[in-house]
C-alpha cells in the first residue's frame, strides 16, 4: 500500500467536524421563518423543504448550502488527500531549502486541517429557480438546507502574503482584487481559482498575457494557486483539489442566525 493511501486511511478514521442530524429527517435552518428538523418522506424534493422552512425574503439564495450525508465520505477523502499533498510538499520544499514555500504550505495545512467536512454539494437553492425540475432534486435522508444572509465582501487566500477580506464591488475583475492583496513570491502568476458562493469553481487567467473577464459574486473566495514549478511532480492536482475543498465550505460571511 502506498504512503499516500496509508495516510488517507488514517485520516479517514478521524471524527467528522459536522453536526449530526437524525437519519430520517431534513434540517432547514438560517434565514427562514420555520427552522427545524422535518420528517423525510420518499419522493420529497428540495423545493418542498424550502417551502416548509419558509425561506425569508432577505435570505441569500446564492450562498445557501445543501449539505448531504452521501457527500461526506468523498469529501473526507478529498480533505485527507489535500493534507497529505501539502505535507509532502513541505518535505519537498525543506529538502530544497525553500523556507518561504515551506512556511506557506504550513499555513495552508493549518487552514485545511481546521476546515469541517460539510457534505456541501452544488445545488440551486432559490425556491423560484427550483420550479424547474432540473433544479429541484429529490431529498435524501439527513439533508440540511442552510440559508444565510448576504455578506458584503470577497476573500483572497492561498499563495498570498496574508488572507484578505475585501469590499465587494460588482465592477471589479479578478485582477482588480488581486491588486489589493499582495501575492506570495511562490504564487502562480497565470491563473486564479474562483469559488463562487454557490460552490461552483471557475479558473480564470490573470496574467497580462492571458487575462480573462469573469463576474465575481459577493461572498466569493479567490484562491491564488501555488506555482506548479515549485511543487513536487507527485502532486500535480494540489491546487485543483484545494479549490475543490474550499467549494465545500460554508459561504464567506454567511450568517445563519435570525
């Protein structure tokens, strides 16, 4: 068995950082008028739960989260793999006497280690959009629907000197946000991963030679990748998997209180 697989097996034995719910119920919580656990019934759909919870008019639909028990195990594996690759690259950086990169990787390792395994999946959470059958999947026992209120910032993280929370401006492009958040000297100068608040991940060119336009939604997370030239050849998907892990997290600034 490979070292990576052994490490994954050990990490998967760790307890989940997620609030458990009754197996045969569906939780609706946050900016809703009737929060609580509802009895799951075969054939019930996402919109049924949203209507039962009475989603508030000021709920932030784009940042709302569908947490699914069936997504937990794959996300456990994703987190374990990201942690393993970060640690492997720390060893790689120290072997090359690259202290700057090693410190960046240690910071990212600490951040990922603290991230809960949520089971969040991409879903259309607006009750109006759920009128379309394609946006209204069947519910699964143990599902949770969390509706936050809208934040007013975006976050830039990853290969940066320090994480930045910046005021949202609909007129700004990805490169505009990057100018406000100093990048690490090991950052990839060409690309950026944008994690939109609904969990959709988009890669966009940010170099002067390949700059692309992309609409950034309020509450988005901009992950600045580590330059692949500085990473171990054995971890080619580290940046991609980091972005995927961030997409499973609760939306930036989203408040689930009333």
